[in-house]
């Protein structure tokens, strides 16, 4: 024990003196069933829209400064049908069928059931849905425009499956270009459940916001294969839906907080 204590003290001293670097979280990790996650750093961003500058809706206002104090991991892709089935004992709820298609026709309650079983499978309690702020922060990836690629919707087809190019169905995840932080299909393919209750934004600024404390609806983000690009498929777009709703446009993405 004395040797271990001495080693710990020497390492701590070396870090303090700048001779060694403190442990750094991996930028990308893969779990036991092959789900890939990318690290989103702690930081601040402007959440919501200025209606005088962007073609948004009242529910996306008022704009506010949001600070996320802890880095977190977010799924590179939406949860696929293969991943969902492997965790949920073969269940295959999708209206559209295909291993690499995003799972859909899942309610918020179904997503939470998946997370409970995934946590059990991996012997942890870390997996969760992203908060609404985490989702928008990851979608924006440091940008302030309507889309993470700029303000012109004509380029959306390079990054998303939506009403004009989907052919009326979901498409395999990762088939379009990623956003600047390496996340695919944040726009289009399926709407993605978040952890938060749906409600009006409060205050001028917020730190690690979690949405309203209660409500009848949960927030979903990202638009789907059936939506038009200008109003719905933007970083700030949001809808409130019953947590019991199942639909061929509804899926989800998994998050977890990075360890200190």
C-alpha cells in the first residue's frame, strides 16, 4: 500500500507541475453491442432562434445562452433496428424493416425501456437520452446558423433524408455527410426523443438545463424522412409529443455523461 500511495502522490505532483497530462476522455468509444459514441466537449452556445433572422416558430424562442458544464458522449448514429433488437430480445417494432435502418415506431417509454436493458446488459447506469440542450448543442457543433452547414436549405440533401429525397421511408444510418463533430442524421431520417418535458424556454441564460419539471409531452428533435426542410429540419426545431406515441417517424439516439 505504501508503494501505491507513493506512486499516486508522484503522479499527482507531476500533473500539478505540468510534467504529465491528466487523463483525457477518448474522443470516440464503442460499447459491447457496437454502438459508437463521439465526445461532445463542455461549452456554451445560443439555444433557440431569433425570429427576425431565422425562419423559426414561437416555440423556439426566446433565444438564451446555455452552458453545459460536463462533456458527454452522444451516439454517432440513431439507434438502429439491429441494435434495438439485440437488446430487446429480438423485438422489431419498425414500420420499415432493415438492420441498418434507424429503429422507429418507438415511444419515449419504449426508448427508456431500451436504455434500462442496455444498462443492465453492460452492468452500468450511465446510458440515457440526451437533454434537449445537449441535442441542440451537438447539432449546432459550434455554429449559429439555421443549419450546421450554413443558412441555405438547398444543401440539406447532402446531410439528411427528408421529404424531398427519402422516397417515403427511412434510410440506413450514416448514408449522408456528418456534421462538424461527427454525428450523422441529426437532421432527417427519424425524429429523436430527448429526456426533457416539452415547454416554453425560460430565462435569459441557463446552466445544464433539463427542461420543465413536469408536463404531458416529451420533446423530440431533428425532423424525419417525411418533413420539409425549411421549417422543420433545422438545429432549433422542436416538437412536443405524448411519451406513449409510436410512429414510423419516431426514433432516438443514446447519450451518457463523460466520467471525471
